C-alpha cells in the first residue's frame, strides 16, 4: 500500500519499484474509513451461512482452476474508459504471453480492493494506461505454463500471486502471467478462493504486525479498523504472537465476526463510552496501535498509548494520524515478492488463519462488486470467482 499521491508521482514511483525484487504494495487498505454498521461476512467456502457465522473451509476441499488455456483469447473484466462501475465489462482479450521469467496461471479467484475502484475512476494512475485495461492486482489459481528460466513451479501447482501495475494484464481474468518472483505456492491451509482474497491484504497485515510494530508477547496492541480486509487478518497475526489484542468493531455482525475469529475484547470506537471501554480492556495502557482507518475516534485511542508507544498505519489512510510527542508514528508500504509471500504462508499456518469474505461475485458481476465496495462498511474482503 502506498501513499495517495498525485497521479504522475504515483505512476513514477510504481515504475521504479517494479525494477527491484521487492515491490511496493499499493493501497491494500486505503478506503477503509469506519467499522460501523458492517454487513454480513462469510468465508469463501460458505457463501450463504447462518447469519454472522464464519466457517473455516476444510483443506481437503480445494477447488482448482482449468489447467490448459483453451484458446488464444480469454474472458476478462476490463475498462475501455474511466468512469463508474458500469464501465467495467466483460471483454475477450488475448491470453497473456509468457516471458522467460513468467508463470501463466489459470485463475480461480481475484481479490477486489478499493484501490481497483480508484484506478477504474482514473483517480489513481499506475501501470499501463492503454485500453482495454484489465484490473486486479492479486489472486490465486493453478500453474499451466512456465517460462524457460523458471524452475520453481510446474504445471498443476496451486499458487497465489500479487503484482502491482503489471503491463501483462490484471487479475480480473481467466489467465494472468506475473513474473515468477511475485508468485508463491498457495498455503495448504487455504482454499484457492481464500488465498485469492488474502494475498496483498495478508502482506499488509503481517508486515504491520511483525516488521513495523514488532509485536511481542509483552505488548498490548489495538487493531483499529479490525473488521476490514486487512484488519481481520491483522488481529489474527497479532494474536499468534501471544500479545494482548484489543480490536474495534461495531455492534452486530462486525463484532460477532471478530469473536468468531478468536478476538474477545472488542469495542465500538464511535460509542460514547469508547474511551472507558478501551481503558477497561487495557488498564495499563496500550503499547501499540495498528490503524486501518483514521479520524477523531483513532486520535482518542492514541491518547491511551503509554510513553514511547507506537502507531503503525499503511500509507493512504485518511485522515493521517497527527504527530505527537513521545509517540512513534510509523507509516508504511507493504512489500511484495517471493520471500514475503512465503513468510505469509508460514504465518497463515501459525495463526490458523480464517479469511473473512464479505461476498463472492462471479467475473461477470465485477461491476456489481465495485459498486458494493464503494458503498463501504465491508466486513472482510470482496472476491471475484473466475471459474
């Protein structure tokens, strides 16, 4: 996730980033504002569950994508111009060519982010500006072909991938051909739909917990904005460290979802007694806050940090937390790449991660998925099921 910048600067920074083996992850959680009145959340394996329930899909039931490209063209959700969700329509486009360092993936699922909607509207410039433009930066599927210089993957491997600003097509398509350095074997613990929902968001969540806040067992951490696509993963990664974890979530389905993924101490940051509730959960004060939304409610929580406490947040949250004496502010961009995805694999296993999904749409419903994410109040992530 990257700072929300002017178009020209943003595009340039992404091009520079793509030259390195580690990529800057752009906007995996921007657009998250508040956790109030969230809609129902489910996991990918149960799209019409008992209200509020989050069920973990068994590892044995892994749906796989088609293994061979049937024709030189493929179906994709793309735009021919910038505009509202309705400009995102189904196209027939060429299957991406596989370069010597690329991996051709038959996609089963692609994640939908608010940053995709911003690109669709022309508010954020990254990658190719040629039309038709296929959106999407992360997903999961099955390898169908590898470039001549690739020896880590073979046909039939289950993989997940994240690639920002690709000139070789996006992930809202039947096939994608990212560079092998941006691909890793998908975790055995997740279905491909769950993996497609958790690549870029998982990187952002894990690196906030481990790399920037360096959470340990002795910490008391508040995850602010805990029911969004990133926050719902971050609370689980924080819990795996043994730290005392507190989370924000509005009453109802959002709070219920957090309880179901193992977070006991949840409060509504908009409530009149929010400060008192937080103080009761953390009487000794907070040592760290991982924020995925900004505003007055967050500032009130920062008041309860101990001296030399720290606040980490992905670049792009609005408004940005104000600087304070004796509080270490840590804005960050998540980093993609093979090593980071493989580390995410280990964290998935250690935390017994439950991927929370707001809703699964099919590829033909991509415009509807964009309209939904722009409404806000999303619990977990929105996903496109490609096949």
